């Protein structure tokens, strides 16, 4: 099977057949999405990913033999372009932290609404990073708290205020909550293009590479 032109191609790596079938049926119901291959394990999944070179991979984290985190790391060894969405039924902090460093572009709990997942896939395929709000909170909570006493004697020059506009500060708050550009646009009653422009401006001003880094930095520096 090959993906049609202008359709986002997807490979699913998930060990539970019922979940795979559900994901395939739900995603293929969208005219702009197509599941081109699926596997119940990471070893065969990696072979399929190298063969089909999909736009997006849905990767379960709790796989037998080789887990999803290991598999995502291996994908990144041969491709920086394939977008990876980590799927998990758990919200354990240690798993979230490990996944954050494995190269995934999005992190979803498996109880995500199918329509929302389709939206996340579309966003991720064009370069947007996305975190389920629950996972985003866990990731942010994993950051060590800085004791006020530890800040004594630190020069104010080390805490330069980042000049965000009032609107950019609003966008940053939504970004920290793990919302996509589409969700931010709906909240602020602006176009998705405008929301994306604000996010790009925020990343540039904060000197970070992606939304996750921006969220982490915002929390660490008390910006939200």
C-alpha cells in the first residue's frame, strides 16, 4: 500500500490488535490520512518505517522485546524528518521524562478522542509539537524546584526579562497547557495562521527550538 498524493501517510506500531484496528479505522475515515502499514512489535515496525518512510509514526511505548522509547531513538538515527507520536496508556512521570528525550514530536494518552488524534497528526506533520495536557503537567513537574535561598546572590543580569507582547503571553500560557495551534486559535478567536505566527515569535524571543522547550523554560523562569 502506498500513500496518495497530499495525504498524510501513517505507520502504526501497537501490540494490541484491537487498538491497531480501532486506530486504523478511525484514521482512514479521514480523507487526508492513510495508514500505509502497521506492526505489533518495534523490530518489524522499524523495517516497515524504513520501507514506507511515512509522514507520521504512531508508536506505542509499552511494546514487547524492544519498547517504544528505544524504537523512537532508532528512528531518529536514520531519519530526522519522520514525525513520531508516542502513544501510552500510562501517565507515569519517569516514562514521560524518558520519552521526552527520545525524539518524539507529540505525546498522547490512548484515551484521546479520535478526532483530536487526527488533528494532532495534521499539526505534527507540519512541524508542530504537541503534548497531552496531562503529560505536559507531568513533564513540567519533573523539573527540579529552585529554592529561593539558592537565588540569593544571583545577579539580576542572569534573569533577563523576555520581551513578549501581551498577546504572546496569552499564547504562551496556552502553549504551556499543551494546546495545539488550532486550539489556541479557537481560544483567542484568531486564525490558525496567526496563532502559529505568535508561537514562532515566542520561540524566537525565548531562544528555544520547540514548544516543549518553551514550556519548560516558561515554568522554570516564572513566566506563567
